[in-house]
């Protein structure tokens, strides 16, 4: 497939999802949507080359939102599936089906290390677990010096992931 078409559709999707994120969500969602779009654009068979671009844009936000508890009113930011579908002019059933395709394609689930918001990762029941010599332990139970080493490693990984968005 022509790289120019892929680049054009990639940019269009980024602009569409960014518009929704600017209006309803936040910068974290905006970056995660862009990261997912760019990852999709590198697939051998780029999925968004066929079908309506609006459905893909809605499904991308929906997929990222569904693994980050976007539809739960107790979480901030909050948006409903109707908000997403109304914004992009898509049907809820088509959008949710396409979002499932995306989640399955990238094996996305709750507390996904690559596509979860920082807030969700902090609230993860697994966020304090680390492997030490083959054992899973709560890092808060480790000596402060080791906790600091782990904190620096996690920070370094986060910084690398932020640089990988483009």
C-alpha cells in the first residue's frame, strides 16, 4: 500500500482523536490515542485503510477508554460511549465492535503497561508488585535503597515510552 495514503490517514486519525480528547478528555488520552494510531499504521495490513475513518477514530478512543475505565463515572476524566459516538457520528454497536477488533489485535486489557493512563497504572492492584530473585514481592516492603533503584528504573522506562510516541 502507498505510504503516502497511510501517512495521510494516520495524520487524519490523530487530528480527529485529538479533537475529541481536547474537548472531553485530557493530554494523557490524546497521547495514548496517537501512540495506538501510529502502532496501527506500522502493521503489515494497516487496519484503518478500509472502512470509514470516523468509525476508526471513534473505535480508537473507545478502545483506549474501555481499558482505562473511561465509562466509569467515578473516574476522571469521564465520557460515555454516547459522547464518543455522537462526536464522531457513528453507531454505538459498530464503534464497540471495531474497538473490540483493536483490543484483540493488540491484546489490550485493563492495566495494560503500554496503553494505560498514569492514573490507572497508579491505581493498579499490580503497581507495587515486583519480581526479586524469581519471587513476587510488594516493593513497599523492600529496603528504601532498593525501592529507590526500582523507582528510577520505572521512571526511566516511562521516559523511554513517552519518547516512543512518534
